[in-house]
């Protein structure tokens, strides 16, 4: 009886689990209506149940309603920006400008100016007693500025952000289930099946590639873009609202725009269409996944037992022959790191200049520098965060999402700033953090995804990183010296990203050929199997990224148009600024690319030998930093060569170590932690750029240097 009872309980649990992972209904809003209409009507037409005219009429009405709502949302947002937000921002800036002038002694000659022309005081001149000189209206307005009560305001801003992100997440979830999880079929005849136990409900079991493309472009992409823009616009409006009471009212008004499609669905859509939407179901997000028993209770399932096999068993299963190399993976990495190169070096300087920020030491210049560090914060968050936020998505899908993030991040300076003439410094933070998130997700997941393609493919792929920087920094500088505007280099980067994405989708392992990795929780629970051997690589990665991100300190050390080769006071041997840095970037490319290919093929059967090579690489980085500190231009290319040779060696050694000496199920976690530690070093290096610049410039100031 006892065993029968246990068996019955087990069967009941399996039944509940199956129900939890069964098909689910579409969201009852205009987007769900459009999906149901497109799928149902195309299926009916393909099966001969309805005519082409009837199909077009039904789909046209559903899509027309959705398009009208999108147009209404866009109109409201455009009007909000032009008539409300811009006015509010200008008013609050004007009030705060008067406050700054009076509080800092009413002497504008001692004050700096922001990129928008407003005054900002300097610390030694601030006097709290001057507050009494403000008129009563200004006092009241200043005290009602939302940022004067940061805790209260940030709470409201966080709630608004969660509200907007929830809608974006809902759209992403539906896209994954409709486009990624739903199988691709040849004909819409087989797109739906009758739901089990119901005569009215139908499940979408397959879609053609054309229908998936239409749904992505017509429904999901506009929705995500509108939500993201509304999120930004709402944050800007709430920050500029000069009243705490109005902040709450404005937040409610913003939510009204966000949920407009639900309101229209409930009031305009015919009841029959509502019923059709309700009776249209989609496949679940995923099948039953193995759960990690954190409490240590219950028997592990088969997948968990597999993840606990020893590293020795895994490493014995080496392939007899390595698959043929896929050299085009180099171009995938190249396209992403070209985007990264646009966030540092010459294009960063061009971006800064385009915003009208040309004088160092101003508040605007400081704000730009701190916003530029956003690329590193984005990377840092994404390195481990993708394992949580995108835990339900495969590494292959995460790579695609990462490349989309990078594309949007590069679009902001290319289109909004260089083409449309925006001068808002906040665009730097948005562009850089989006690009950082994309790069942070991409690098770790891409390295993991291409592991089954073999060591030769990975050797080609990792060379794409220095190639991306070389293409932008060497060829870009050269083209710019011949009169090519920087905006065209940005557009070139944008054109390359879709090509890289297409190559990845075509050649990257997927499905049964994809590397099977443990979920992040399992890897953490089994960290003793793989993390101790990674500690030396963590330390080396921290040092190399610190040194690389200190590179702008050298870049800002020499001022156009000339570079003194043998010292700051030697004006006999000068080289054009652009030519000097073009040569320097050649040394960077050679050091970083050659060392990666050599390091990944080095024979390192023992941990001791790998540590020796790591030590040599770190010593080269230290030597390079020392040579940089001498501030002698003629040896800067050699110093940079040493730094990047060390970095490339560390990269190649780590890639080989992870792929050969770390259990394959922990491959993704190893890369994630390794890159995360590197980003900590990068952030430290980026934050200390100004300090490093001042340190290297001591005693080396001249007309073209420091």
C-alpha cells in the first residue's frame, strides 16, 4: 500500500508538471489579436476555408487597429517631448541655473558651463548663506526639484522603470515562444492543432519563416522600440517635473500611454475577435527543466546526475578529429568589436567633440568621462546577469540579443547625434551602456557556443577582437585624414553588424550540435570542480584589462597636431598626431592578434606550465606600463605592443584552458566569471584614466604633450 501510494503521488506530480508546461493563451490585447488573426486567417486561406479577400479584410482590420494605436502612441510621445518634456526640462534647468549663480557668489566668471550653456559652480565658492538671496518663488521651485529628495524620487522612478520593463519583457517572452520555440514549417496548413479536451481552443504548433518575419517586424519590434523610447522619455519628464505632486500624476499619465493597446482592445475590438484571441494558444516557453535541489532533498534527476560526472570522465571524451575550421566566425567577432571600438579612442573623441564638449576640466567633460565608463558597467552587469535574466534562453539566442543591443547602442551616436544633431550628454550613457550590455553578453556566450567547432575555429574567432579595433582605429584614422567624416565610419560599423549576425546564424552550432552547458545555479553549486583552476586566469585578466583601459591616458597625453618623438621639449623631431597613433594602433593589432593565435596552440599539458606562461604575460604588461610612464613618444608603440601581447597571450591561454581542462558543462560559467573579473579591472582602469594621465605627465609638460 505504501508503494502504491507513493506511485500515485508521483503520477499526480507528473500530471501537474505537464499541466504547468502545457500551451498557454495569448495576451488579450491588440498584439495578441494581431497574432491570432494573422495565424488563423492564413491557415484558413491555405486550407481553402476562406477566400483571399476575406483573409486580407480580417487581417487588415486587426493590423490597422494596432497600427493606429502605435501611431497614436508615437504622436502622444512626440507631442509629450515637444510640448511638455522640453518645456519642463528647460524650466528646471533655468531655475537651477539661477540657484547655482546665487549660491556660488553671483560671479559667473568663476563658474563652468555645461554642454547646454548653463552655469555650474566650483566647490570653494559655495556659500549656504546665499540661499536667503533667492526670491520666494525660486526657493519653492528649487525645493520641489525631484532630485532634492533622491530616495523618494528614485523609488518612483524605479516603479516606472519596472512598469515599462515589464511590458518589454512580456513582448520578449511572446517573441521567444512564437518565433524561437515554435517550429518552422513549410506551409501554414499545419500551423494549428486542436487543443486537447477542447473543441474551440487551438494551439499554434508551427509557423512559416515568412510569418515569423512578419510578426517580428510588424508587431514585436515596434512594440519594443515604443516601450524603450517611452521609458527614456518618462524618466526624462519625471526628472524635470518641478513638483512632487505632479511627479505622481505624470507617472500615471505615462502608464496610460503604455497600456493604451489594452484599453482599445477592451472597447473597440468585436467580441468574436476577442473570443478568437482567447482561444488561440501558443507553446510553453520550455519543456520541463531539471531543477537544482538547493535544500539537498529528493533524488536528483538524470540531467543532474550527468552534470555531476567527474572532470576526468569528461576530459577523456576528446573528439578523434577536430571539425574543419569555420574561419568566418572571425567576422562575427570583428563586427561586434568594431562596435566596441566606436566607444573608445578616436570615435569617442569625435563623439565628445560633436556634443560640443571640447574643454577638459569642465563639468560637461567630467560628465562625459563618467558616462563613457557606462560601457564597462554594462559589460560588468551582463557578464553574470545574462545567466539570470536570460536563463531560459539558450546561449545561441543570447548571442543574437547581444548583437541587437550593440546595433542599437551604435545607432544612437551615428543617427541621433551625428545625423540629427542631438547634443544631450545623456545619450552617451544610454549608447555606451547598451553597447556594454551587448558586448558583455556576447563575448562569454559566443566563446561558449563556438566551442564544438574546435580549437582552430576559436583561434580564428578570437583574432576578430583586435581586427575589429584595428579596422576602426587604423583604417578609420587613415580615412579621416583624407577627409572622410566620422559619421560614415559609424555607418560602416552599423552595416557590418547585420552581416555578422547573418554569419553567426548560418554557421554557429545550434540544437543537437550545440554545447550542453549546466544552468548557472548548477555550476555555482559545483564550483569546486572548475573554479580553483581558474583563479590565476582571473588575476591575469584583471591586470590586462586594467592596463588596456588605461590606454586613453596615453591617447590624451599628446595633443594635435604634432607629437614630439623624443620628449615634450624636443621640437626638432615631430610627427603628425594622426600618423603617430595610426602606427601605434598597428603595434596594438600585431601584439594582440599574433599572441592570441600562438597562445591558443601552445602545448600546456600541466597547470605549472600554464602558470609560467601567464607569469610571462603579466610581466610583459608590467614592462609596458613602465615604458608608458616615461612619456617618450618614440617608445610608446613598443610599450603598447608589450601590453597587448600580454593581453593576447592571456586570452589565448584562457580559451585553451577552459575548452580543454574545464568540464564542458561549466564552460559558460567559466567564461562568464573570467570576463566579469576582467571588467572589474577595466572599470578601475577607466575610472583612473585621469589620475594615470596626471601621473604620467609629471615633469613632461610641453607644447604638444600633457
